[in-house]
């Protein structure tokens, strides 16, 4: 596996994680708010 390819895959998976996190965070906030109200 070429280093460039490896780097690209790592970069893409990091991007996916960040996107998933920013999608989940508002949901978690809503769920937490629902629990505490």
C-alpha cells in the first residue's frame, strides 16, 4: 500500500468520524434536554 493511499484513507475516515459526531451531537443534546426537563 502506498503511503499516499494510506494517508488518504486515514483522512477520509477521520472526516467521516467528524461528520458522524457533528450529526450525533445535536441528537444527544436533544435527548439530554428531554431527560432533564
